[in-house]
C-alpha cells in the first residue's frame, strides 16, 4: 500500500510540476472538478428521466387507446427508448451522487486511472 501511496504522491507532484502549481492545488482542483462533473451528470440524468417518463406515458396512452393496432409501433419504440433512458438515468445519477457527495473518491479515482494508463 505504501508503494501505491508514494506513486500517487509522485504523480500528483509530477502533474503539479507540469502545471507550475503545488500538488495540493492539483488535489483541490480535482475536487472542484468533481462538483462540476456531478452537476453535469445530474442534468443528464434528469433529461434521461424526463425522456423515460415521456416514454412510459406514450406506452400507456397507446395501450389505452382504441387505435392500438395502428399505433403499436409507438408503444414498441417507446419501450426501447424508455429502457435506454432508464439505464442512462441510473448510470449518470449514481456517478453524480458519487461526484457530489464524495469528491475525494472522484479525485483519487482520476489519479489512479492516470497511473493505470501510464
């Protein structure tokens, strides 16, 4: 574990040296970035949730209509759009909650991803 920690601090120092700022400022910037990305992910999740709700209402409206045979393709399309939207909603919402409520994890995850890619 000490090897990972020392490598993490080396990476932070290297990033800070490239940017001309101290390593703690890099850490603070990554934490601020987590809040920004959390807000962006929240907006995407809300849009996906609205699309999912619209798809559900479309499916219900088609199934309750008297012209169900003529509008069946709308229910079919609405089902798949809704299914994809629900997946996007939960995916972005969980990311947003992590980024907003635990920005240190986000920053650490970013740095470890840089270490992996190295």
